[in-house]
C-alpha cells in the first residue's frame, strides 16, 4: 500500500529529491531533541605509534543512537547539524564530554602524559565566537591539562578569513592545546595554509592510505605530503590504515602515527578504557 502511494507520487515529483528533503526535515526535528534525550555518544578510535606500536591516545568520534536504537554515522547527520547550526551546541557537548572522559582516564591512572585526545571541530563551530571560552571552561571544570587536547580542523574552515582563523588558533594554542589539519589531501588542500596556519600535525585522508600498498599514485601523493610536512615541521598521522602492508609502507616513509581498522575501529568509551588499561 505504502509502496503504491510512493509510486503514484513519482508522477508529480522527482522522488529522489522529495525523499531526500523529507528525510532531512525529519532528521532535523529528531536531531533537535537528540541532545535533551541523551542520544549522542562519543566513540574513540585509538591512535598508535607507527615506530613502536604504543598507544598515543585517540580521536573522539560522534555517534547518534536514536530512539530506534540505530547507530547513525556522522556522514549521515553531521551535514544536517552543520546546516542547521545545531553543530555548535553538539560540538560544545563533544568538547565537554571529551574532557569528562579524560578526567576519568586520569583518575583511573591509565592516561599517560604523552597521550592526546583528538576532538573534531566543524567549520561552523570554529566560527563560534565562544569557542575559546568553551574550551577554557571545559578544561577548568574537569581540571584537564590542555596539552592533552588535539583539535582537528579541516582547511575549509580557514578559507574565508585566514587572519581570523590564525588568531583563534593562536589563542587556543596559548592554552597549551595543539591543532591538526584533518583530511589532508582532499577538498581545499593547499600548501599556502600549511605555511600560514599554526598547525602541529597533519592527518592524511584515508583515501590516499587505503591503497598505498597497491597503487603507486597513492604512494606518490603520500610521499609528497610527507616531504611538505617535514618542511613545515608537522608530525604526520595516517587515517584508515587497514593492513600490515599499508603500515609497513608508512613506516618506510617516516609517518609518525596512525589509526585504522588494522589496529581498531572507533570503540565505545568502556572498550577504549580497557585498551588504555592493558
Ligand atoms: P574524520 O575526522 O576524518 O575521522 C576519521 C573517520 O575515518 C572516522 O569516521 C573513522 O571511523 C574512519 N576510519 C578510521 N579508520 C578507518 C578504517 O580503517 N577503515 C574505515 N573504513 N574507516 C576508518 P566516522 O566516525 O564515520 O566520522 C566521519 C567524519 O565525521 C569524521 O571524519 C569527522 O569529520 C566527522 N565527525 C565525527 N565526529 C565528529 C564530531 O564530534 N564533531 C565534528 N564536527 N565532526 C565529527
Ligand atoms: Mg578527525
Ligand atoms: Mg580525518
Ligand atoms: Mg577523513
């Protein structure tokens, strides 16, 4: 019956467009309630030293467990949060919750001084005038050493106003936190930003890592990125390392750290706690 109705509507609308629009509107409404309903969860993906295999920390990654207990992935809902502006509130929650997790790890004695927790900041959230206050306040309320935090941002956010982005990064870095440039190699990537912006680390997008052991073009791109990183004094981390073969090449090329299914996909906090404790 529903199917027949759906088919009838094809005569009047482009079904793919209306379906997509309807899904977005529906999702928007549900996302508005998701914060209050405690439906967001932070997973953590471990980050590993390429050289020694030791745990260097992790990256906090958002999941949305909605009322049907379905785990929604960021690619489905972050764009909706971003376009509605809800990402600012959700992003604050991500920063606070990351600090809360860190406090627990520290209290349990399983967090080491050299470790870092990566927190993704979206373009819209980066433009929030209160970002510095939120970072400062979260660190204070959980008594977190800022050097444990590593903010991951993509280049797209600095495109509009480079000077403003530099000021903002410098202010947050002055607290002691560090910055990584995320998804490097895709989108707006430009060497100009590496030169001008005060990044500490560069994350190579998994698009280039996935086939690094099979495809000389991927390998060539990664080699070029490594060379540029060295030039600008940036540590390099690889995303999406899925095999020993890929890891071996990254070691050969002098990559500092990695994350990926070869070690572990993102896991819930309790599983990450066990990894830290092991
Ligand atoms: P990202 O920051 O580049 O995060 C890395 C993504 O690569 C994660 O996807 C992770 O699960 C995935 N990944 C890592 N290793 C592998 C692998 O070996 N194989 C495969 N197939 N995938 C791997 P995820 O968790 O779906 O997140 C996607 C994107 O959503 C993130 O990309 C980030 O841009 C955004 N995001 C996630 N959490 C947050 C958040 O709290 N705030 C904001 N603003 N954005 C977030
Ligand atoms: Mg990231
Ligand atoms: Mg990334
Ligand atoms: Mg990526």
